[in-house]
C-alpha cells in the first residue's frame, strides 16, 4: 500500500501500477507546493527507505530545479543520482557540495538539453546534506537531506608502529621496569603516556611518537613518585617529527582491485620521520590485509577482498592522512555468493523499576538443569545478595530480586560456577542513566556455534539501552530464516535456521550501530546425524594444571570416529587422548597447561556432539569479571591532548588477563601500570568525539563495559574511520589493604536511626531474675545491624537475647541478678535510636 502526506497534513492516495516484472510504479499528481512524504508499506511494514520525502515546486521556466532519488535516499557503496534542470535560466555558475559521514565523490555529466546528471558515492550510512547553488544562491529546497542506509560495511585494520627510541640521560638503576610509568610532555603542552624499554646497551630508554620539534620533558615515576633524576629533558629535531605529507604511496591497487587475489601497493615512509602507520579498509567484505617490510624501509601492503564493490582505504601516518587518503577503490570480480537475511524490530523501553518492587531478568538456556544455576545481585552500595532463579517454562529462566536502593546493580548468573554468556549484567533500578547500542548485550549457544537444518537460539538484552530499533542480520553460504520472540521485559529470544554448514556472521545493530562484539562469527556444523546419540559421563567439576583429567563418552550405538581437542583461555589448542575402554565406552583424557576456563570440543564424524563445547574450570580460577570495578576521571568527560587516567580495581577478583580496548575517532597512546588496588590505565585522546572503552577480564566484560566517554577540545589528529587501540596485562592477585587489616569488608549500609521506634515495659522498669521484655521496630529505617547493651552497677547484665521477627522488627529480653540503676543502650548501626540510652530501675 502507498499513501502521500501533503504539506497541509492531508493524506492522499497515489496510483500503484504492477509492472508484471516484480516491480511496481507509483504515480502521483501533486496539488500542493512544498515537502511531501510518501509512505510505502508491504505486509504492513515500511519498505527500506520509506517514508520518502519529495519536494513539489510550482515555478515557471527560468528557474533552476533539482529532482531525483539521490536527493532523498540512497544505499551506501552505491552511486546516488539526481538531475538538475537549468532550462531557460540563462548564464550563472552551478555548484554542488555533499556533506555527510563519508567523503562522497561527485561526478557531473552535461546532457546538452538544459539538464545535468549528477551522481555521488556515499560510503557510509547516515544523513547527507546535498547543496545545489546557482549563481552563488541555494536553489529552492537546497540543501536537500538524503538518508543513506547501509548494508553493514565490513572493516579491517592494521597498525605498524615506528617509534623514536631515546636513551634517558643519567643512570636509571631500577631493576623492575614494570613498576615504572613514564609520560612525555611536548612544548605545546600535549602530554601522552610513553613506553619504557631496556635498550641493548643495558640502559633504560623510552619509545614514543614525536609530534612536534623542540624540548620535551619526560617524567618517570614509581608508584606516583618521580624516580631519581626525573624529569629528564630530551630534544626532538624537526626531521624526526612524523610528517604524513612526506609519505610516498605507489601502485594501482589504491584505484582498482580484483576479488579473491592480493592487490598490492607500496608505502615509503623513509623521509617522513617517526610515526605509526595505520591502515583501515572497509567495503562490502572484510578484506584480509598483509604487510611485508622490505629491507630498504618500503612497506608492501596487500589486501584481499571477497566481494566486488567500492572500498574505502584510510591510510594514516602519525595520526594524519597521507596524501590522497581516504582512497576510493573500485573492486571488480566474482563475489563469494554469500547470502544475507535481515530483520528489524522496534524495541519499546522496558517498564521502570523502583526500590522495593520485584525486578526480574530473564534468559533462555535450553538443555541444562536449574540445579546448576546460581545468581547474585550486587547493589550500587556494594552489598551482594543471592537471588532466586525460577524456571518459567522449559529452558527459560528468570532471576528475581527486590532492590533496596536506586542505581546500577550488577546481576551475575553462573552455570556450574562459570558466568553464562552475557553475565555479569547491568541492571538499573529507577530511571536509566544512559542509552545506546553500547549497553545492549547478547549471548547464548547460537552465537557460539550452530547446526544446519534446525533452529539455533541466543538471547538479546536491550533493557539498559532504552527504546530503539534492533536489526539482526545473518550472512553466509545460505539464506537464513530468523525468528524473534519478545519477552516484554527488555529481553528477547532470537532463533535462526540455515540450510548449509559453513562460517556465518551474525550482525546485531541497535539504532544503526553495532552492539559490543558484533558481528559475531559462528561456525554452523552439518546436521548432527548420529552425534546426538553420544552421552557424556563422569565429567569433572574442575581440574588442576599439569594433572591428567578424564571423562567418559558413551556412543549408544552410533558408528563413526570420535575426536577431542582442548582450548585454553589463551587460545592454545591441544589434542585429547582417546581410548576405547569396552564396546561403546571411550575415555577422553586431557592435560591442562594453564589456569582458567577451558573449552573441550568433542566431535563425532566432524560434528560437535550436543554437549560440546564442554567447559571446565582449571585451577583456582577466581578471576571474576563481576568483581572488577573501574573508576576515575578517564571514564568521564575528557579533553583532547590532555593525559587522563582511570583505576581498574581488581582486589578480590583473582589473577587473570585484563584487556582494555578503546574505539573512537583517533588512536590513543595508552598504557597500563600496576598500582596498589589494581591497575592504572592512562591515555591521551587526540580527536574530539565519543570513545568506547571496553574492559574485559579473562574474556568477560566487567560491569559497565563498554564505557562511553566523550572527549571535547581541539582536533589534534585527522579523523578517518573508527580506530582501535588496546593494551593487555596478565594481572597478579590483589588484596585491598583495608581488607588485609580488618578481615572481610563491611557492606555499605543506608539507614536512618531516627525512624526506629521502640516500646515495652523493659525500657522503663525491670524485675530481678525475670524476663524483662521490649520490642524494636526498624522497618522504615533502611538496613543496618541492631546493637543492644545493658550495663549496671557491677558491669554488664547476665543475659540479653535478641530475636528478629522479620521485616526488621526485633524482640528483646534480658535477665538481671543485682539491684540498682541500669542503662539500656539500643543502637541502629552507629547511631542511638530515639530515647536511647534508657535509664531502668531494678
């Protein structure tokens, strides 16, 4: 169906004609002047690009007008076209400009009949402003807004560093370089972290990218204090400063290329000083990039795309584009015949939760026993409590808890002591603090592996991201059928079915932006066949490093070959030793070499058995992403060119691998050093805009990751494609100093002692050798500990008993053996309740 909304707001019906070739024509005779909107729907859903806007003019000849689809909509990577009519408009210069998310090349062709055909090539989705001027003045309707939709462009990037290395003057005799951190300040005041390294001479030097000439100041600190002789002065010469204009690029591969082959060009940075070279290429496929350094300092770079189309190559040196970048490359040749399927669903905001209401988080995990699931909730104040898990229907579980305070809670859900995919979750009680794609989470078996010919499932949680459009796409060797079930609580269940095995990519976008870790690579195995008959027996709960561990597999009559491999947390794979014990029973033995969660892939005739990959904890793996917290100025509003930092607190989180990645408009120099309570990450952003910092501990996002950070200030680098910087450290176990002294950390209580009430004879008068009783009601006074003490002429009284009756109501009685005046003290936490201390006559 189609309808036109006129500028007056009236709705009009255009004529739809079937062209009998799979297309339809829509014809409309306008009656008003101005901007109209055309809605085109199929089966009740807008088609791509709908509603379309068009401008109706009632101007006689002698004026310049423009019309055509390219003024309202387009698809990234495909030329957008429109026509300008200058009939009878006389002489005057015609000028055009296109502004938007990507540099769009404009080409014009004079049709010699008073019209000009214009085409431009947008290479990224988003809004473009198309300006058409005649004789310096905008024509009517200009600037036009064109909405360009994108079939997610695939991006790959690689960085080759070349840093200046300088020996620090004076002697640095610190043995342990790891406990030092260094930063360098340029003459303009720009301060960045730099890296210390032991040079072949045995001295300590620094390596950094010089951005300006002149005297620089290097500070080297240990635990925040300058070491001896620091700060050091070093001088940078003009010819050492990286200069992108002096980089020479040659080769035809930056104009055109072929699919499925290496397209090579060379980059000569010999006369351009020191600087890192970064290359990103984006287009219809993720092109593989190779970089070979020849002896004479000229790099040979090649890329291998698998789909034809237009690709954008960003080539930067020392954070500035080299001449001609970004390059537009036309790639021709055969595609890989990959099929794409996409569905979109509008997500409504989840109902608001308040303190004291029942909150729930649901997830689907088929084929497990709820007996092995456990959940905990940590409040913003740091109090952790166990939460209840209920099975709603077969395989669908919900975690229930009643929050006692507003703010961001952390919900950890573990299966056999290992976080389920997606956990730890962020759960905001009260109004959401932020929204956007970076707060969407996804997880489940269907994002790790799948099987052809049946539905594979995973969960998507959009609750924290607010309202928006969720788009799910699947691309691979065959067409996919995608199904979507909304659970109406900010989470949904996605299932997909494909017919052919192979590698697929699942893209999840929220409001046109990829969610963290999207696109997901999933290997779809052939239909299981006999593999589903296999059973696992006596699978151990945990294992130790360098100790052989085994479990058993029963074939139950299946015929074929069994194969097992173990994958360690660092990604190393090792074969398992398989032995036939008797008939249908086999033992699988493996020897883990490191601590952490290992995956054991058990395949039968090349296909995963239903329980595979089996996950096992090796050693005392207490590296828990849910126990890691980040705080500091570097997570808030930051300034370009200014060094900032944040602390990642790993106390109580065990030892693990900490990986910090920054995605944003520029690369950042980033380093990570050990401090008392964990690790300090320092970085300097160079370009304004939004950066997303993801912090992962043993492969799992910590709470709040990825963090959205806004940088403001002048632009110190050229903005190209999104750039990624990262740093990884193997952490050592940390214990907070406070905890070491005082034992367990006390929870943070929020309470108000003035709201506690008490009553009973035992607060006024007491009798010898009898139970003297009173009650205390603290139901409205928040959470805390009730302390009762009774003191008399000869010291404390003999017996005091407290009983909690539920909902913070307490019953207390005491026995006194001596006459005299007694004091009854009742405290809620550290504060006396109203009336305390009480004076009691015995």
